[in-house]
């Protein structure tokens, strides 16, 4: 086994994960500036992970309450649709 590649990329991967999940819903930075479309899209992508975090941490929610309105909602719904596959599984296939 080649552990040198794992040891080289593991710290960078962990740093990237911590940086990406520092923007979960319920963060204090949204008290000053409400979450917009891009944060809604991101929150839709990480909704499954934030659901599991919210089971053990009362300060984390799935949906950001301090948002900009319909742009955040649109981004959130699109993020959920993209992450969970949207309607691709219900597409019509020709039967032979």
C-alpha cells in the first residue's frame, strides 16, 4: 500500500471539508447579511449532512431562517434536486 499519497492528501481533504461545512445553516454570519441564492444552493447540497448534524446539535438547522426570500428558496430547492437526482429517475424509457 502506498500511504504517502494518503498522508499527503488527507490533511488537504480535511481542511476542505471543514471549510465547506463552516457555512451550514444557522451560522452567525447570516444575522448580518442574509443568505442568498448561492448559499441556498449550497445548503440544498449539504441538506442530508446537516440533517444528521441537526439530530445531535440544536444550533444547526437544515434551512436558514435569515434568508433573502425567493432567491434562497430557489437555490435551496435546486440544490436538493441536483444532489438527490432531481427527476432523472422518473424519466420515460422506451420498452422493447
